[in-house]
């Protein structure tokens, strides 16, 4: 079955927050981000996603309870302001409710022109909890210069992943941008057939180079997408709530989990067993002939 070529550009799995339940109507955290996305198409091949139209921008506000806010806009000093909210729900890796705006995929230069660096972005939220605002400035590009990439062996192993066995994957470490206060990694598996995220590892160190996907993660016949993110972030000291501005470099890749193919040793046992069974059958037939 051919894979449906889609991008997981949702800002969705890029922030680690420690949010305790609070009363309705409070914005707890907000962030703005620019993202550059790549695609790993082979063991040693990583190319700009979507033919080079591989950048997107987002703003997010997080709050205590789903449904507190169900509409809003992001405003800023630019020709493309305001932008109507178009992402709602559990928007981060840890399942915290939020709302915000995410652009379509753009050329990096177009993203930079529509959503300029150095501007304050104000999120205006409305909903059953009332009205709220959060302002965060995207102060500077703080991308790492490293592009996320699975090792060739790990990329190829995903193409033949077994549902019944754990799989350790290896990838490159990265050096955070000098302007970032923190560099962290994220790795997610998206089930494109059933929907959902059967595996995610969030907020690991920039020096991490391997993770183990547990047995039972995959289902035979399903299509999957992996996403490896190198996330650099820093706080805007002028922001109105706890916040970060982020520059993320992302690499995605597609694979399908097929029916398990026996390992060479298993083939040898099967073949040996067939020879043994065949020999036993031939002996039985000879004995039957002697007794006729």
C-alpha cells in the first residue's frame, strides 16, 4: 500500500510543561515558533520537505481546562495580522490543552517576511472562560545548525520493523544555538492508518543519540511517520505570561509495517524441519509398502 504523503507540522509535540490544574480562565504558558522541516527519504538522504516549501510558523497559548477557550486571533505589527486561531486541543507532547494559530507550509523566506523576527505576537483568546491575552516576542532565529537524521541502519530497520520486538534507533546529537537557553530533542511515531501517536519521547538532552521503541508499538499493515525534532528555545523577558520563543529543525520519514519475514536462522530451522518431515514420510511409505 502506498504511503499517504503528509506532514506533521503541528506544533503539537514540542514543549515540556509542568502545568498543575488551575481555575478556569487562566493562560498558563504561551510560545511562538518558526520551524524548518526536512524529510529522510533513504538511509543517507535528508532533503528539504515539500520540495523546499518546508517552513511554518505557529503561536500557542496553554490553559488549564479543555473548552476554556474555543476561538481567538494572533495579532502583530505586520501585513498578515490578524491570524485566526486554527489549532485547538491537546497541543503539546504532555497532553495539555491549548489553542493557537499555525501557518501552512511556506518557503522559509516567505515565512520570515509574513511573520517577522523581533515582533511581539499577541494571542487573544475567547470562550466559555471569558477573554484572555498572552504576548510573546519572537526575538531572533536560534536554529541549531544540525539537521536531525536517523542512522542509515535505523532508518532501514523502521522499514522492516516487527510489531513483536523492541527496536533501538540511533540518530545524531546536536549543538544548541548560542542564543538558545535550552536545546532539547523530541521523537514521535504517528500511526497514519489508525490515527494517534503510539510512541513519543519528549524533551531529551541534545546529547542523546539513541532511543528504544518498545514491543507492541506497531501494527502489521499500518502506515507510519516518524518525526525527530531539534528544538532550541529561549524566554522573552517582555512576555506577559510564562513563555518561550522557539526555532525548531524537524525531520520526518515514512514507513509501512509489513507482515513479519522469518529471520535467516528461522528459515534454516523451517527448511530443516521440512526435510526431516519429508524423510519421515518417505520412511513411513517404505514401511507401509513392506507390509502390504
